[in-house]
């Protein structure tokens, strides 16, 4: 597999993940997390590891709503 077929998993400051072609300069605001492989491998890694897709500022500032029981409805 040559470098044109290799991708890096990248993350931004809001902890959102993407993949980036290994032979291109890293885009501003994104950094590699050290996971490199085929497009399918990187997409699988992201799907397996990025469980909460909300941006970091939402995860930190939104209070979870209470789940109501049947009696409370």
C-alpha cells in the first residue's frame, strides 16, 4: 500500500474526528492521533471509538435531561 492509499485519523479541538490523506499537509486546527491505515480501517476506528459525536462544548455544557418513569408521565 503506497502513501496515497494511507490515511491518518485526525481530531480537532472540539474532539471531532475525521480522516486525512497521509500524503497531504495536515489542515489547520486538526492533529493526528497516531492511527494510520486504509480508508476503511480509519473509518472503522472512528466508528468504534467516537461514541458521542456532539462537539466538546456541547458535551461539557448541556445538562442531561432526566428520564421520566411511566408514573411521572
